C-alpha cells in the first residue's frame, strides 16, 4: 500500500450552501472545473469544507457528488476523522466503499490534555488497522490546539496503512523534523499555501491548500517550477500569493474564501451558521488584495 | 419562562461503556442512586458524558434512559450543543420532545478565531428563538479555547429563552463581572467544584460539578451550609474536597472519574477510545487522594 | 521569623513620572495619603510600579522616598525580584538595609520553558537563605507566562524565611489548593481586587490590589466586613468594585490607573515609555465607570 | 545608513560563567575561534547570552571583551534592548561609543497586552531616532509572548535607521509576509537554524543562529551552498543539522548549548542561576545527537 505517491497540489474543497442546504450543483461545478486545473486530487470534508457543520448523511452526499463530478484521474481524499475511534473507522469505511482513495484524519482534540502521544498513537494505529483505505494524519494546531509530536509521527509513519501527513502548523522547523523521521516515500504534505514554496524545497511531496480553491493553476505552477529547478520564479510567485492566501484563510476565513471563489469563476455559495457572511468592507478588501496580486477578477 | 430557578447542585453524569457500547443498566443505576442524594437535577451529555464520542442515536438513547431512571422531581438538562446552528436546534428540539427540561449549549468553537461576540450572540439568539425549552450557555475555555465575553453574556441574558450560564473558567473575577450584568433571576452556575464555595458566596445559584458524580451529598452539603450561613463549615468542607476534585477532573480526567465512581458505589464503566483507561499507578493515587480526604471506599 | 502576620490590604503603589523622571513629591504625597486609609502596608516596585522601567538607582530612591513618607506602622514590602538569583539577593539585601520589612519576589520568567519546579524551588530557596528579610513569592501568570505549581508552593512554604505568596492568577480553585498545602500562619494574599471577597472568604489573609491605589478605604471595608461576618454587605461592595477594578487593570492598564488616581485626589503622574498615555476617549470611559460605581470624582 | 548589508551567518554568542562570574578568557577564546569560521559577525547579549542575567556593567564588559577579541572584519551587533525606551537608548549609545556596529533590540514585553502596534511603532521609532548606530528589530515570541505584526514591521522598515529584523518565530508564512513588505536592502534575518535553509531560499539575507556557536562552518556552508544554487546539498545539510539545533535550543536550552560547546572545542562555561546545569542523562543524550548527525566530538 505504501507505494501511493501523493506528489502534487490538492484543494480542500468548500461545501457551498444555499439557504442552509448543500448546493450540490455548485459543488459539482467547482469539482469539474478544478479537475481541469492540473491538480492531483481533491480533499473533501476538510476544515475548509465546513466538515463539522455537516450531518453524517450530508457528508456522504458531498462525497458522492464529488466522486461523480471529478475526473477519473483525480485522487479523492476524504476528511473522515471524528472524535471517537469507532465513528472514525465506521465513517472512513463507508466512504471507502463509495470509492474514496484515502482518508485524511484529524487529531481528535476535545479532551486535549489527554490526547498525549500514547493516546494519539493508539488512536491512529487502531484506525489504520481497521480501515480499508490508506490514511493520512492531519495536524492542524490552529483549529485543534493539538500538535502532533515528532516522536508520535515517527512511530506512526512505520504503519503500513499510514501513508502521509498534512501539516498545517506552518512551522518549517517541525516540517524538517518530520522529514528527518520518515522514509522517502512517506507523503509529507504542507497544509498552508504561505509555506508551500519552503516546504517543497525542503522535501515535502505537495500541498493541501485553501488557495487551490481559487487559484489552483498558480499553486500547480509553484509546484512545477520547483520540479524544474526554477527556484527564483517559484519564489517570486510564492511571495505574490502570500497576501491572497492570508486573506482567504487567517484573515477572512471560509466566508472570505467563498467570496473570492465567486469573484474568480467558482461557486462559493453561502457559509453555514454560526459562521458569518463577509461584510461589504471585507468584500472590498478582498477584491483589492486580489487585484494587488495581479489576479484578474471575472 | 424566565421563572425557572435552577438553584442547587447537578452532576454532569458520565456515560458508562462496556465493550465500547453504552451500558444502559449502569447508567440507570447511577441515575437512580444520584436522584436520592439531594441534587436538584442532572446534566446529560456534558463534557463528562463523552458527548463528542456519541452518535446522534446514542445521545437520544442516553437521554431516554436518564429520563426514565430519574426521580420525577429531577430537572433534566441536556447537552445538545453541536457546531452548527441548525443541528443544535434540531437535536435540542428532539430532546425537548422526549421530556428534557432545559438545554446546556456549549459555545461552538472549531473555527475559534471567527467565533467573536457577533457570531456567538447571533448563534445563541437564533437557537433560543427556535427551541422549545429554555437554554443555558456553556462557557468552558479549557476544552473549547473560547471565552464568552462579559459583553456577550450581558446581551444574551436579556433573551427570554436564555435562563442561565454554566461557567467552567474557574475565574472568579469573571464570575463577578457576569453577576454584575444579569438580572437576579438569571441562573449563573459554576462549572468546577474547586470554585463552588467561592462562587456560591459571590451569588451564583448553584453548580454543575463532576465531583457530584461521586460525592453528591458533599456538594449538596456545601450548598446547604451556605444557605444556612454556616460559612466556616462550608469552607472547611470545600477545602477538603479540592484535591479529590482535582484528581477526577484536570489530573486524571474522565477515566479517573469513572474509576473513582467504581470505588464509591457507582458504575463508571469504561471510557471510549481514544480516551485511555486509568493505569494501575493512577488508580492507587486516586485511592490515596480519596482516603486523604476522609472518603470511605466501598 | 514566621510570625509576621500580613493580614490586611496593600496597594502596589505606582511610580509617578514627570517628564520621564520619577516625581518624588508626587510619590511622597500618595504614600502619606495612603498611610491614613486603613491599609496595612505598601508594596513598592511591583508590576504597577513600573518596576521593569526603573534603573537600580531609581529603584533605591523610590524605596527611600516611600519609607520616609510612610507612617511608622506601615509594612513596607519591596518588589526586589530580578531575573538572576544573584541580582535578586543583592538588591533585596540593599533594600533590607534601607528598612524594608519584606520582599515580594516575582518568578523569574525569561527562559520560561526552563523555569520548572526544580529551577523555581532552587531559586527561591537560595534567595530566602541569603537575604536578611522575609520573602513572599509572587505568582503573576498574566505578565510572566509562568504559573507556580501547587507542589512548588508546598515545598517552598516550609522554608523559614518564606512567609507568604501573592497570587494574581485569579484562579480561586488554585488558591484553594495553595491554602490546603500551607500552615495557617503562611500568608496567602490575593493579587487582584476582582477576587478579593472570594479569596478572603476562602481563607486568604489579605490582598495586594491595584484598586487600593485609588479606593483604599473601599478595599479595607471589604476586608473589615468579612472580619465582622457581614458577608452580604461585603459581597455587595465587591460586586460594585469589579468594573472599576477591571478598568484600571486589564482594560486600561497602568495609564488608566494613573488617570483614575488624578480623578480621586492622588497624583498619578505620567507613565514611562513605551507605555502610552490614556487617550481622551479612554479618560471619558474611566470617568463613566467610576461614576457608575457611585464613586465621587474630585 | 540603509546600505549596511548584513548577509551572512551570526552566532548569538553565549556568556560563559565560572563560579557565577563572567569568564572573560573563555569569552575571548570563543570569539577568536568563531572569527575564523567564515561568519559575518557576532551578536553579543542576545537571549543565548543570558542578557537578562547580567548587570549593566557586566554587559559593558562583555561587549568590550568581544570587540577586543574579534577580527576586525567582524560585524558586532549588540543586544541592547531594555524594557524602557530611555534605558534602551542610553545603553545602545553607550555601546555605540565602544564600537558596536549595530544593535538588536527585542520587543519590550512585560506589559504584553499593552504592547500593541501603536506602542511598538512609537518605541522603535523613538529609539531609532536617538541612537547613533543602526538598529534591528528582534521578534522572539517564544520568550516574549509578543509577535511583531506585519503592519508594524512594514511601517518601521521605512525608518532610515532601522536596517533589519531578526525573526525567531519560525513561521515561514510570516517571514514571507515580512519580505513582501520591505525594500530589497532591508535585512530580514532568521533567528532559528531549523528554518535557515527555507528562510534563505525565500529571500532572507542571513541567520542569527544558536547553532553557529557550535557548528559555525556548517551554518556558513548552508548559506554558501544556497548562494551557489546547490539546493540539494544545502537541504541535505539542513536536515542533518535539525536534531542538533533542536537539542541545543528548545530541548536542552542554554545549558545544553554550553555543554555542546565544551564537546566541540569551545568554552561554554557554566550557566547563571536560576538556569540549571545539564544533568548527566542530558549530557549523554546530547553526545548521542551530535554523533547521530556525524559531528566529531573532540
């Protein structure tokens, strides 16, 4: 199983809502369009997919639409992590049967002080043993308050059904420590576009990037320039993308990302409550940032 | 609706598991026994109930067993908060129909940096408008990373269907600020037994206390002593309870609490994975702490 | 030495500046006036004294003026803690020779991750061994990022030259744990007026309170009411003081405190850079908060 | 003034102690040896120099010994930041007169919640206006709890006497945002060896690295390989250095660094209390980590 090579760029796709329901035609349209942009695959039901706001059946339906709408060459990776071991296994296997190729499993975190190395190693090992598709670990301290230690990653990377990690810590020092601990075929993916260039140069295989929802070709271009040893061009493009990425992640969040999608030919739809829609001033600021980076607004 | 007076002590009851399934006979036995201890009511599906590890149907069944096993005079308050507004409303109303008297709704927190005052006020107002039972806010920064501001509480306390708050911050300064902002009939409950005495003296109406799962009579005694102006006796008992409370919350967590329940005639059962069972040394330490506080082990 | 009883109220006095120099006549005037307000003593060179902005010679001069201006019955406690053990000992002894009665020694914190129990116990023990006046520990996580553990306090409280602790964590649960660990004559003082009432009821000996710089008599009144078992009156006064205390500490900081001093007949003087002076809107808000608490502005 | 180009590698040198006094002969020996290793200059009195444990006169003496012992081509940058604006200016100018070429000024942080953009911009502008040598900002959230915002850096980078920044956040995303905001001749230096390779590739001018106290030639080699576009070799060396760097910074701290210096032909001397000396097991672990990275121990 360990031979799955995830090298490339992945958007963690959004879940567009209309009147508080999943807008499946919007979702389908986005997936079709993204499939043609040079990306390697799609992450469904990640943090940007408002995963925590979806019921189990909605999650299943979102995965179904995504698989149906994606090109056949797209890798479909599902965010099937839940707080409990048993629910994570159940949901992952349900999605495996639907055709998902791999699962991205967030660190459980509600009882944060108890989620030590021992608990996390046991959790991920048990899940990996019992699911029918390979899994990736998902380290996202900003959302979870949990940071997966280098020691835990080192132990887990040896499991035959754990094929990689998405790290969204933005900590390039820790990325280096991770890379030092794993075999060359283990897929270390960076989870924030602001660190993409540095991470790839350092040896990461690719990136799962909110930015790839609106500018997939730019992300793929950074990836390709580095493959082609065009370091200066890659850096220049990375630096130009940083303010855009900041706007649609840390600063304006998912509603900012969805608004930017609308500006760039995708269908963002609405966010689900309690997330708030972008305000007018935020929209103007997002436009300004996009134009400042030389992005043409449709 | 505002006339519901919640003054008293409430255990946030645990969900006992056996072989990873809910052990309903254990749950029933605990509820029956607790009902006779002088408490005012029960919190079902709080953090100590491993709420985040239960499927929707399991939650429903846990509420059902609790309601069936509790004395008729017990107030049943359900932890029906979910991340999305719509699911919170749906689940709360489902439980209202089953006979729950009120709901304790945790601050949504996954997109923590976006859960500002505006978002939280809108969330709670919408929920309160659309559910059929009164609600209490639940502020638990240790688990959620979110602290409900004094300003947000002040605004929300005016809603006719928001009847109180459980505050587990342990910050007595903030409790005072909360108390300053609300009407005398608004139910400010403290969420940690270590602060019970101070909170009650300051004007809180009662407490929702993990400790009340193992020593409900001691908690009720502190409450009653303060009603009777026996301050010194209340303080002495509070100080004696502090190490016990620390052991079964911050230090050894839910598995420590369940082990202590077994020692004291209740049925803790197992925790659900990824929580880990107590280790032998932890069990010995818990025994020692209980005996140090003069608690007789059965 | 252990017989020093610190029961009572202490203002951690400010250092008034004029044109960036210490305004000793202002300082003297404040100290004289405070000495007549019923307080037990004065803290010189605490956090509110802008201790970290003073050179060694300025510190010495501030202590000198304070001792000269205070009534003979005032206990003078100096904030002589530095980052290094040797400088702390040196400065404490220099101030002891000037007539200081005790020293309040903050936890060293720059190398925070290395300031574990072992390091802190060794630090305080060494200092206590080598200084000529008794010392109090000073736990102020908000400023230092360090929280003195219950275990460390327990060990240190047995040292014959360590007579107490000022705890500014505001965590009443931890205060209870501290109280459980120490002998009855060990002076546990609370460091935030927002927790004064609760802390005293719980068994603390007194308080070191920024609020006592502007409203010493109100603080002393809370203290006295509790001595006299007038709990309801004490609580009512505590709740009324909370917004004032919040304004001159967390919200507007030392410049807010100094502005409030000016309004209430004291001489706040200026803050030293990089602290910023209060802005006009902040001044108006402070006035409003004082008046809202029924405080008469001179 | 803006023309000073700081491109290169700098060790933030340690202050060796013997029996609690500065061991100037050790210091001199280290500086002489480091001067021959290809580095661009030396940082005196940084965090690794136990700056906060030195009296003013000791600081002066350490700078004197360093300047006297360094090769003439070494840039001498002094850590002259204090909490107050006036003391920072005074100390910087005193060191300027001694021959320091530039000053590295840490963000003041004791009153952290008040050190907002406005306060920090005013602080640094005032200092830069009044000192006789150019200054660099120093952003080190791990020690200070303060993170210099992109907006503040953008404003400050325009000041003619502010020539750079040392960023120790390890956040490559933020480094990119910084680089986007400044002129090409502004010196953005990375403050942690674990991020050196990524930072240089991204456009940083150099690094101020604890690791350069023990392995200056390795650090210079990474720097040079990148200049020569030998990306793969640079990466390989970076990854090999990461565990060593981790050991002598986050994991074992300054006492670990000093022990490693002893192993590698430098004179670490003792740490000053309250820092604790390395324990035997820590020493064995450090040896093991060095050998694991292929470093020969003398």
